[in-house]
C-alpha cells in the first residue's frame, strides 16, 4: 500500500511539474530552429528573419538557428524528429517537407505523423529562366526552340530535392519532354553557369533570380504563380497558365514544425507567437524584399498547415515516381 501511495505521489508531482513547464514556456530558455539547409540560402534567411520576429511574442527569449544541411533536407528534419518534444527545438523547412516521402524510399521518420504542424510562413514564386544566348525571346519562341532541340537541352538545378529540381520535374512532365538534368551544389553555382551559357534552362525561386532578370543577365519566360507578380522586374512576365500550361503552379512555401508529442499548451503558445510574427512590419518588409508573400490564410493554423502539406505530398509523389528521380 505504501509503495502504491508513493508511486501515486510521484506521478502527481511529475504531472504537476509538467503542467508548470508547459504553462511557463519558454521560461527564459533559448529556442533552437533547425534549418535543414546551409547558411546564407533563402530558407536560412527566412529562418533568421522569423527568429528575430518571434523573440518579442515569446517574451524576449533568444532564438538560435542551427543549420543541419544535407540529403534533401532529411538530415535536419530527422534531427528534429528525434529531439525532446518540449518546444525548445523546432524545424523550419520548405517544400522539401512534402517531397521527401517521394524522393526517399526509406526515411527515419514519417512526415505525416512524426511532427506537430505549427503553421505556414510564406510562399515564394518561381521563375522559368534561360541562358542569355538562348535565341528564344518569349515563351512561345521557347517552346519552338525546345521542340527543335529535343534530346539536347540541359536543365540546371540546385541539387536533388531542391526547389529548382522539383520545378524542373514538373516542367518536363507538363511538356512531356525529357531534358538532361544538371545538378549543382546550391542555386548560386547553377545560376552562375546559366549566366555563363554553360546550361540552357533553370526554374528557380524569385529570391535567386530577380536580380539577374533585372540586370538582363538571363532571359526570363514565365512565373509559376496563378497571377502575375507586381515586382517591377517581373511584372511583365506571363504566368505558365497564361502561356498555355494549365495547372502549372509551384510556390516554395516555408513551414514551422515541432517534434511529435510536444504539449498542446506549448504548441498553442508557439502558434500564437507565429501569428504575431507574421504581422511584424519589419519581418514583412524583409520577406517582400526576398520576393516572398506572407501567409495569411487557413494554413497558418496547425490543421490547415497539415492539410496543405498532405495535399502537396499527394501532388509531388507521382511526379517524382514517374521521373524516377529518387534521391536514394
């Protein structure tokens, strides 16, 4: 009887302590956001800007960025899946969260069930660009050039599982035309070789291409959003749907996640803080400068975020399977 009583007291004490921990979160401890990509890239910049915007609604705590790059974002994602579910280790990932289940046949985690979904942060449009010596000056001329050069076209990307790789797969699928993929270790060398006429085409984020388009160092043909963009350098570019490619829509969104089992009270505080951060004028200004659009729809809610990612998994998995573009 005494043993049973002691166990009951210990259990009650443990539950009480747990409740206090959730209530006091973040209790002055720093929060780490794991970014599964190298420092200096678009996703890293989003994470650092968001970290600064989160500090105030989280009581002024420090937000540390931990870059754990590699394997199409699966290394950093696995790190968070294994982390203590206390709210102090979070993941900021892009569309890779939805493409890993297709790209990797064996993952040490399940995107669908091993994470708590906190909310979508933004959407980043994509642009279809070509080398400066490409004879095509608009999308109609580009399709003619592609038809005349089948089997000889090089399509650059920033590596397997990157935004440019995914957009390139969708582009080939839409045109029913195979192109030779040329993977690079990041967007910067891919764009450098495109500007140097070493490769023919690239489909990449506005965060990486706008400056080159504005300087006329590459040729631009279309954007992958439902409506035209308002950025001065991009406002005259047609959408892919305008030029006759229906249902071609690619945006590189970013979302925030916690390990499965994080207490509901902590998840609510994190989601509330995220919503405040998404309205921060300085954060909005920084994101717009990157060509990103801040999320403000139902995807900023955990349920809407998860519903969206599951739909993206269903969209990308068959495209990856059809292309046989497995990363493992």
